[in-house]
């Protein structure tokens, strides 16, 4: 099992930005879930936090795909695009919750079926595809892809379980994406440090 990112992913000057985004917004997304659990429903600050986090996910997921090209292949492309699109939809539901002042998820979903279920199935399929592609590519640590698959499956199953369990399931998914970001940051930092040392060596 690979535990380190391929050095080629860190040559882009955008790698540190992409890695930071994956870590920060995954953490914010998990924090919004915890706040929702503690509050027993929605609140305006919590929904705004959710909106910021969800709006960023399509961008950095597509960035994570790009960081692994060409090794991630067509499956990775389809998974990333599908997963990104699903989050565009769910980001829209957050705006709707803000406008309608929906008190909780069940109330919000009541007026959005069957679209929520359809996009939930897409998120499961696309997230699993992206996770498998990440694990196969071996560019980022393979465990991050494997945990993403487990995370999206757990999120789907968690919809039938108590709220605290749902948050834990979501945390598994968020951990996978944050792990991908941390891997990019670590590799970019390593290459930057090595480059500085090489410069010193050349000047000597």
C-alpha cells in the first residue's frame, strides 16, 4: 500500500493551494455537521458554514483529479465530475434552506424528492468511482481512495441511522478528502525544501 504522494503531483504551483483547500473545507464541512447535531437542526450560521464548505468541494475535487492525471484515468474523470455535480446540487439545497428558513434536513427534503434521492445515488456512485480511481492510480496515498469509498457508502447507509452515527459516517468521507489534501501539502513542502537545498548546493 502506497503511503506517499507521487512527486509529480507537487510540481504545480497550485498544489499547496489545492491541498490547503481540501483540508480546510473538509474540516469546515465536518464542523457544520457537528453544529447541526448539537443544535438539533439548522441555524443560519451553521447553514452559511455548510454552504461555504459545500461550494468549495466541486472545485477542489476536480483539482484533486487534475493533480493525478494521467494516472487516474477515465474512471477518475467520471467520478470527479459526477461527485462535483452532485455537490453543486446539494449546495443549492443549502441556499433553499436559508431562503425558506427550513428548521432541519427532513423538512427540507420533504419538498425536494425525488431529486435528493437521485443525487444521493449519484454521489454514492461517483464518490465510489473516484475513490477506486485514486486507489488504483497510486499518485496520492491509496488509503485515501479506499477511505473515500468507505465514507460515501457509510454516508448512504447512515441516512437510516441516528444523527450521531450520521456525523461519524460523514467524518470518514471528510477524512479521506482531507488526507488527499494533506498528502499534496506534504509532498509540495518536501519538494520546496529539497529545491532550496539543491540551490544551496549549486551555489557552493
